[in-house]
């Protein structure tokens, strides 16, 4: 029973971590909480259903499983990356040099707009993800672990490792870290601040899209409101690990997933959301900078 809940918690935590990375990267550069980020995740879930439905009609799903999955993830990531880029350019860039309350209100407004946009275009009823992928599983120490859970965990970890390598090893990644440390100095050194910020939004949106597709596969149902709850929890994970810290966002996501899973199993499933925010309150009281602390010299 305990091992089963740990597996469930780690699987859920991996999804939270992917969404939290988008929050923490944007905050690391702009010190802005992008509350519309949860809606990008929601759009990714819808896109996963839409694209898989198209591939099913083409007969690709069963005959070409890996190809179908890869195309679903890539296309959803491209679309959500475009949404993230457009969101930054329209809602945040014009407000970059005004009082920080203005972009915060803009973020909330865009969140509401995207929710209603999806509701009007896709309907208010739940959408069903086809249950024809990655069936079956393995048994570890008497605990069944589905192939889908293994797939979600491995995919999430691969994306996190890829992000770490990108930020630490590539030229653009170094530009992102330099911009996070000091925008003015980075600009004087020839770094395009607009490009760096746009790339940051795109990367966060791509990770959120991947999380959305995996959640749609895992639960089988999505609706236009899932982005709000998941976004708030991912923000909680980012703060829990240390807002502005990539490793902290990953750790916070896994801790949050484990707390939710264990709390729902051993205490009450009706209060699983309460457990998540309770641990946030405890951490903020005793360690306000989060579990890994705020690394001011290198925020992303």
C-alpha cells in the first residue's frame, strides 16, 4: 500500500514539477508570477486529445504507437510554445517597465480569457482521452505499476535533465542565466533581453504542454478548469522548493505530489488539496526561502 502511494505520488509530482519549472524560470528573469501558465498546461491537454483523435482517424494510433505519441507531444509543444510566445508579447512585454502590479493583473486576466476561450471553442463538457495507449504494467514487490506511470516518470525526468543541460551547457542557456542575474549588464554585453524572455516563456510552455498531455493520458478526462487548480499547485511547488530555483521547482513538485498522495491515502482524499497548501504554510513559516533557498546569484 505504501509503495503504491509512493509511486502515485512520484508520478503526480513529476507533472507538478514540469509545470512549476515554467513559473520559476519566468520569475527568475522578470520576477513575475505568470498565473496564465496553468491555462497553457490545460491547452496542452486538449491538444493531446485533439491530435490523438486525428491520428486515430488516420489509423496511426495502434499500428504506429511510438510515432503517434511522439507526434502528439511535438505538435502540442509547438502549439503551446506559440501560445506562450504570444502571451508574453501581448500581455507582458508592453507592461515590462510599469508597476509590477500591472503585469500581475494582466496575468490573471489572460488566465480568465484562456479559460473562457477554451470553454467556448471546445465546450464545457469533459473531453475523453482515448484509452488505447500503454496498457498493462509490471509488478514490483507486490505493487502494480502501470506502463503509463513509468512512461510519465521517465519522460518527465528526461525533460528535466534536458532543461538542466540546456540552461548550463548551451550559449542561450548561459544568456538566460546572465539575464536572470542582471538584465542591464546582460544587455550591455550584447544579449538580446527580448529574445531571452521569449525563449523562457516558450520553454516553460513546452514543458507545461508535455505535462498536460501526460495528465490527459493518465486521468483520461480533461476540462477547461483543470489549469487553474494545477497552476496554483505548481506555483505552490515552485515556492516550496524555492521560487526562482530550477532544482527547487523539481524538488517542490515531487514533495507536493508525495504529500498529496500519502495524505489522501492515509488521512482523507477529500482534503488532499488542503495537505498541499498546509505543507506550503509550514515551509514558509520555518523556511521562507523554500527548501533549497533562493539562490540570488543564479535564479534559473
